[in-house]
């Protein structure tokens, strides 16, 4: 099981005349004309941006309820003020929030002017469904897709019979049928299913050879793992940019839970910090801001092609980290106001969002 930040609502799809229709796919589309080919000025392929510079990017997950979209878009707008090169929108396991993912991707690009990287997984989908999903994104002017296999849903749903059998074939298909910037995931500490770290990088190479133009890492807390991965990747002929995925520490229990789930080790300095400050959320967050700032600074200066922040839909820590690094286009409004109030508000928002 890997960490990603879509909300799993369980499989909420119904079979209709041989096709799978996901809840929320049509209803929340009000106001979004998917038929119209839309070219946003913001839309740029991530590999093209990476040719010119290192990137800053933020990941969001679609809220469980469509009526939380405005709140979500408000958070996105706040972070948009920090000048990200792209924002990514995650995809629910087995397509559970597929409708929300497409709607949020399109609204993020149209209403916030964000350059969107929309995630996509193959688990539980036929090739036609995957094609239709990507065609809708592209019609709406989205230029980037994160091509993923996904994890098997808890109910044991298998890969779709006759669908894409793996990520490599998905990427080959996307490259053959669409004009997109294609990203893929990679794992500095190795994916839990990998035979070993070398085999894991070999598989990442296959994804790159198939057409992935950049890689984004799973979260990690020890930069040594990133640098070792990068060395291995370069030695094995992976030439594309590798963006470091970072998750600002929000609270001690959650950090331990996420790390355990995705197999990320917690270095001693981090363990000690969580021990020391874990009783107080505000102190934990301050510690987390310092920790991730140091991590990010070293990565930025030493080979990471960009920094991708797993925001958990919370703007406060990310805006502080970017300000510390001097990388924010401007210091976002999230920096203003008493810290305790901001943190309390973020906690309420998260509870409402259902993480
Ligand atoms: C940046 C990022 C974003 C993510 N976003 C989402 C999301 O939006 N929604 C979601 O559901 N999940 C998401 N995930 C989680 C992801 O779906 C899981 O980690 C999943 O277990 C693997 O997906 P993948 O595309 O990396 O799989 P793959 O790369 O296809 O496989 C995972 C690993 O299995 C091994 N493997 C697979 N096939 C082979 C083979 N044929 N030969 C040898 N080894 C093989 C390799 O070690 C490989 O690294 C994300 C992960 C990351 C890092």
C-alpha cells in the first residue's frame, strides 16, 4: 500500500449497459463545458517547463463531497499565489473519485489559472474508460497526466480484464494517442512490491522508455535515499528530470502512520523531533516546517529537478516553507493571522474533507 492523498470513499460505481459510470462524474459538472476544446494560457507540458528551470508544484486531493469544491478551490487559489509551475490532482483508488478528479482538474485550470497535472490510475478501468477520461481532460485544455497503476482496492477488485495490464502499457498508449506531458511515480526507498531497489529502478526506466517525460518521487524524509536513487537512475540510463515529493509534517501520529504505510523510514532527527514536540500540534508543525525547509533546500541545491509538495489540501506549512526558501513568487495570505487560528481552521477543514 502506498501513500497518496485522494480520499478513498470505497468503490462507488455502478455498471450501466456494460460501461462503468462513477458517482459524481456527471452531476458536479455543472458550469463545466467539457465538450469545448479549451486552451488555457496556463497549460504547459511539465517536461517543457523542466527544460528551462526547476519546478515548484503542489498536490491536492479531490474532496469527498462535491459541495466542498469551493473550499478546495479557495485553498488552491491561496497556494496559487505562491507561483507554482503546476498543481496535481490525485485520483481515487479504482476510480472511486474519478468524477471529482476530472472536475477538480478542469476547475483548477479554468478558475484558478493553474497548470494542471491530472493523476490517472488503471485499476478497475477498461481501456475505453481510460481513453475517455484522458480525452475529456485534453478537451478541457489540460496538458499533463500522471500515469499510475494504482493499488488494488480493499475489496479485492482485480485489474480490469483486457484493460491495461501495467503502467508501461498505459504510458505507451497515452504517448501513442494523445499529445501530453506524461509523468510517472518513482520510489527512493523502493516500492514495497519491488524485488529490490535495483529492480525498482529498472521498472522506472521501463516507464521512462515508454514515454514518461518526468518522474515524481514518493514522499521520503531522508535525502540520502533520494540522492542514492538519483545516482542509480542515472547509472541505469534514466535521463529525465526527477522531482522530489515532500510532505510537510502536520502532526506526529499522522506522520508515523503515513510513513509506515508507504515504507518511508523516519530518520533519528525526525523521530526525536516528533517525540519532543508531538504533544503540541503547533510545535510539531513548526518543527515540520524547519525539517522540510532543510530537506527542500538541500534537494533544490543538489540535483532535484523540482519540489512537489503533498499539501494534504493545507496551505499553511507549504507557504511558510517556500518563504523560508525564498522560492515563493509572493508570500501567500496564509502567512497572515495568528498561527493557532490558522492551524485550528486547517484542522477543521481537514475533518470536513474527511482525511
Ligand atoms: C507521485 C505519486 C503520485 C501518486 N498518485 C496516486 C493517485 O493519484 N491515486 C492513486 O490511487 N495512487 C497514487 N499513487 C500511489 C500509487 O498508485 C501506488 O504507489 C501504486 O502501488 C503503484 O503505482 P505505480 O504507478 O507507481 O505502479 P508501477 O510503477 O506500475 O508499479 C509499482 C512497483 O511495482 C514493481 N513492478 C510493477 N510491475 C512490475 C514488473 N512488470 N516488473 C518488475 N517490477 C514491477 C516496481 O517495483 C514498481 O516500482 C501515487 C504515488 C506517487 C509516488
